[in-house]
C-alpha cells in the first residue's frame, strides 16, 4: 500500500491489526508511519537543521544516560500496546536490550527518554496525544521542542494519569532534567537558521 498525502490517517482496526498493516505499508521516501491512539498516521521527515538540533541533544545527554542505555535519533518504532500506540520518537534513549531483536517493533517500556521536534503537520500530536501516551507509558522524561514557537518543554514524573510536572523555556536558555538524568540541557543553537538570501541560480559561477 502506498500513501502519498502529507497527513493520511488509517483507523478502524484493533491494535494488532494496525501493527500488521504497518508492516505491509509502503511509506514513501521522506515519510514515517506511526500508530497514535488507534490510528496510523504518516508524516513527513524533518527539515535539515533539525538533525543538528538532535545531535546537540544527544551529545549533551549521552554522558548522563542510565547504565546500559543508548541514545540516538532516527526511525525506530516503539510499541505501547496498552495505549494502542506505536511511536517513532525523533530522539530516543532506551536500554540496549530493547534493540537486540530482529523485529522492528521495540519495547516502549525500555525507554528512559524521548524527544519530539514539532513541524506544522505533527505539532498537534506532539503537544497533545504524545504527551499523554508517553506520560501514561511511564517514560521518565519527554522533551518537546516546539520549533514553530522557539521553546523547549521538559515533562517528568509520569503516572497513569500522565506527566505530573513540566517546565518550558525559550530556545537559548538552559532547561534542567530531573532523574534519571539530573543535568541541564543547553538549548542554545536550537533556533532556525537564517534563510539564505540568494535565490537558486544566483550563486557565484551559476
């Protein structure tokens, strides 16, 4: 199956059926597919400078990871059956045993940290459904980088009702992460770069 719309949604099946459908789904290059609250959502990948921001987050948090945990960014799918969700966080830290599998469905219970960088098409899910899913799933820390508003929010103290604490700072300031990281995150450099002033074809030698 091929889905080409920018934000297509498939719903109406139980969670296991949706996982099987996800296995068969042909996602166009530049897109990723997730299951959020019982529906498959296909979203475009991020802008180029998001990769630099994700590297900055990983570089700062790596020395503070819980033992045997690894942090990276990229397309890995973590499953939360009780919440009918399977998410591919932009950045994720998990115990290395979760990745010692031939399946592409990883155990969401192994996660110690997730982060999402919003885009116009994903922002609503990142601000609402994913806050709820990650909090109720028991992930200790969720970092939401609102790339449209230029601010970072850290959520902590997960519970069956969701996260019990959160703090927001504008990009450029430091944001403190409680246990299990117990460290600051410097958000300097998270801002969008200046747009190139030259139009295509106007560069020297063009």
